[in-house]
C-alpha cells in the first residue's frame, strides 16, 4: 500500500508549482481542500480511458484535492488553464491524515474512479488491487472494503448524489479570485510557500 502526499514532492513533470491547503467546515463539506497550481511543466500528460483522451497536466492547470472528514476516498478535480473541468478522479484509500508540515496524505487502496465532464464513469486499476491481494500487500478485508466503497460511490455518482463534483467548480472560483489566492473556511492553514520547486 503506497502513501501519497497532496503536494506531490519530487514530481519532476511540474518543476514550478504553487500549493495551498485549507481546512473547511461547512454544511456542505468538512475536511481539507488542497490546491496544486502548475506554473511550469516539462511536458503535458494525457491519459486514455477506452477511446477517450484527457490532458490532465499542462501549464496553467489546477488540481483541487478533497480529503473529506471520516471518509475513505480522496477526490481530485482537474481543471485546465481556462478553468474548465477536465476530469474528476477518486482514489479509494484506507485512511488519510496530515504530516508534520500539515500536508494531507492518504494510503492508496488501488481502486480508482474517473469521471468525465459528460458524466461517463470508469472504475480503474482492479488488476492492481488483485495483485496487491495476491502479493500480501493488503488483506482480504481491505480488498472487499475497497470494492464496497467503490460500488457505493459509483451508485452515488450515477444518481447525481455525489455533491463534491459540482462543489469543486465553486471552490476553484474562490481560489482564483479571493485575496491571497487561498480558500476561505471557518478555519484554515496555508500549507506551503509559493513557487515551490522540486529538489530531485
């Protein structure tokens, strides 16, 4: 099981970035929201699901990442340089938390859900989950939990009940146009300095 960090340290594809992390508490959402703004890249990143291609990394792109309180998933909303949604991506996780820098992390449980702007949805990386079970990286209980959580989320998405998808557009506007460039909530913490560069 791999631990992943919201600020993506050492990601050479994005050598210049800005990163913010805020704790939000409202009727609609409670948890951490992070913003990863791509100021310079080495090359774009294009992913393909079946016959559709999505450019998810390019100069000027922004990724908002959601860490909902008491949840076992992390949502990434990927926006292009014109602030149009490119894709939503949900990582199923065993748990998430904060490191000593107050940067959110999560323990990835392999299964992912990708959602296109059209609403088309794909469940990804089932083969990685199977391999993790066979190799003893996860337990049978964790394997079954990952599938239950994925099925539950897909049902919510298909019914139009997964509200984070629409909320991400509102939060992007808050990020872009509020003073100091970071989100407002009941309490908040800016997690890192501007124009952070990879050392690797």
